[in-house]
């Protein structure tokens, strides 16, 4: 008699244990602890940033509050995992070229990103006192520094061209929109994910920052569409094309690991905010604190954007679920109402 042994499907506990054994997760956890320790050690009484929203001491409280975002990110990942558990998901690594070509393209794109950041520093100072980062000065993290309408439009135009249009045109010559993860493989499932996540994230954002609800009807009717358009051009589309359409499939091809790809996507997203208006580089200590807090603040959201892209094989999903509406339109409309003098 032939004894056929069919292995039992992995349990939730065994999957969690497997994740915890992942070298990428172990390294990331160690890095997270180190970032927190150095931030608390160097910050002293307060965080020395150009950020009115982070100016109140003690620094330890601000750092611990920022860490709480990782809890929300992990909860959202669990929700997406649950919503997509029964669907057949294309492997986006198969959309990338062979490993050697993927490595070459990844290095070229990252080098180009560094040049685009440097260009944003130069061009931004031509429009005003601030460099052009992935966020306009004052977006998400308030700075209290004056921003003009001309600067806002220039920021959106530069980022749209540098991080979205140019990379898309170059890669579209070699790859289809399917290979760039710009077409949905399951619209109904993607829509379900978008609706659930945007409702959760909108609720969280409004509970934490209800300032948009204090605007009058005219300010909302004019300010919300304006905020949506400028943030969509200046950060949402650039993020989608540069990180999630182009780099994420190549990260997965090179690492062969979803955890490693999620972490790399988060770190890449964070570093693209290097010249956001709140960062401070007047001294080595301030520069170190800026980079460390940048990693702490943006890596989590960048990880979730990467995760939702892998789980849906659609670079557009994060745009509607966790970027264009919540947080940017909900959080930043009061800022753009002020910049453009909408009364």
C-alpha cells in the first residue's frame, strides 16, 4: 500500500513564525530600535526641525507617537491580507526583466532619483526659500513657513515631470502598462480593497486632525479639488510611477522576498522626502536627526503602499486607498486654502 502524506496547510502561527525568522524583518526590527535609540539620545528636550507641529517638547513623546503609526500600518496590512486571501494574485516579479537587467534598471532609477532630488533642491530655491521634496513645505508635517501659490504650482509641475512623466515615458518604451502594474487584474477585488482602506484611513485622519471639518462650504468646494489636483501631481503620481510601478517589481525580482521588498519600498519612499520643508541640515547632529526621523515617519506608510501593491498587483490601488484622498486631501486642504487665500 502506498502511503500518501499530504502536508497540512500552514497555520497562521506558522506563517507568523516564518515571518519573524526572515532576515529582512530581523534587520528592519534592529534598525527600528537603533533609530529610536539614537533619536532619543540626540534629540534632548525637543526635535530641532522646521516643524511647528513637532516643536513642543518632550522629544520622547513625539517619537513614541510617531512609532504608533507602525501599529496602524500593520493593522491595515492585515486587513488587506484578509480582503485578498481568496483571490489569485499575479506575481509582479514576473513583470520585471531578468535579474541582471532588473539590477541595472534599479541602480539607474535610484541614481536618477538622487539627481532629481538634487534638481528639486536647486529648482525649489529658484521659486522660493524651500527645496522641492516629495511633499510641499507644510504638507502632512506643518512647518509654519510661508509658501506661495507660485511655489506650490512649481513644486507640483517639477515633481510630476521628474518623477512621473520622464520615468514613465522611458520605461513605457520597453514595457507595457501591464508589466508596469498599471492595469488591474481584478477590478472588483481592487475596488473592495480601496473602499475598505480609504474608509478606515479617512476615519483615522479625521479623528487625529479634524481641521478640514472646520472649513466653510466655499473653502471646501474650492480648496479640496485644488488640494487633490496639486497633491496628485506633486506627490501621488510621482510616488506611484517611481516607486510602485517601476522599482517595486524589480525589488521583488532581485530579493525574491516579499518582506524585503516591502521594507525596501518603505525606505525608498522615506528617502524621497529628504528635502521636505521640516528637515534641518544646519549641523551634522540636526542632519542625522532629520534623516532618522524621516525614516521613522515615512517608512511605515511606504511599506504599506508597497504591500498593497504586491497584494493587488496594481500600482493604482494605493493611490485611491491610501494617498490621494486620505491623507492628503483630508489633511492638507486647510493648508492650500491658506496658501491660495480662499475665503
